C-alpha cells in the first residue's frame, strides 16, 4: 500500500503484461481519497532511460478531470500505448494533479522493455511497487 497526505493506493493492475510493446496497456488504480478533491486529473507519462542518453519523457494520456467527495474507494482506469524502438528500462508515471497543475500524488511503475530472443520484437513487463503485477 502506497500513501501520502492525499491518497492511499490499494491496488494497481496493468493488463496485458509481459506482452508485445505495441499492445494497448490498460492501467487500473484503486485508491482512497483522504480528503475531498475538486477538478483533479490523473496524468500518465513514460520516462525511459536509454543507456548513454538522457532521460526521455513521453506524455501518454490524461484522464478527464473529476471530483472526489470524501473518503471512499475510487478506481481510475485508462488505456494507453507505450512506444519505443529500443530496449530500455523506464518508469510509467501515474500522477494526480490539481486544477492548477500541481502534482498531488505520483505512483511510479517500473517498465522493462526487452527484445524477444526468438523474434526480435520488443516486449514490455510493467512492475507495480505494490506487488500487484
């Protein structure tokens, strides 16, 4: 379980996992809002680390702005696609932002992209810090 002053994340699921890099990735985050929120937005990005190159951050998608009134279990689900042309290790960033754009909470999921030995195609594996993968 991951926590800070605003959010407690109880579960993270990524599907499909251990698959072709180009396959759509569905991210589902279950969380408790510890206080009411108005006009907040989940934003998803991918920061890949290529050996010998500086970090490359790609904005993937943004969920619709939402209000969360009080403490209750919430679920945000979003589908996106990772792109790339080389094996790398990176971080899939799932961040909750307020209306002004300030980051209230961020959950980082480690993503390993490797070349399949048999086909040469790129495959991804996403790891949750909660051990949900």
